[in-house]
């Protein structure tokens, strides 16, 4: 499939499983794109950081989606009406997962120093 297909699937996903699979494929393709110039040591390090960030981000998203499914018994994103204080924590977890993948991962500094 063309690379833009997965980007479109992320936006058009009607349920959490489709969204998660499309997001994962899109993320892995971006890691491959980073790793194409693998001869430079910094590029190899960047590709590994990208791969680690996608793993952590996927874990956050999967946990949040599993929690939402347990609360609503549905995978459809339109059925997820999470209101109130108990739903605040998973929402923050989802934002944390997106932040990890966006480069707000605290281990970036440590990996670049080593």
C-alpha cells in the first residue's frame, strides 16, 4: 500500500482497532524512512529512538483504548462518551502516548549522550 494510505486510514478510522493498526503501520513506515540513511551513526541512533518511541506510544494508546472498550463495550469511536473525572486519567494517558511519539520522551537526552 502507498504510504499515504495509512495516514488517510488514521483520519478516517471508525473504530479503535482500525485506528491503532493504521497508526502503527504509519509509525513504522516513518521509522524506516528515518533509517534509510543508515551509514551515519546519528541516523542509526535516531532510528532506534524513533522505534522505541513508537513502541511506548503504542502501549499508551492500546491501554487507553482497552480501558475505553471496557467502559463502553464497543470499539466504535463514536460510542465512546467518556464524561467525568474517572475518564480524565486515560485521556491524559493517551496524550502522554502521543507526546512520547512526538518527541517528548525523557530518555532522548540520555540516549544521545551515550
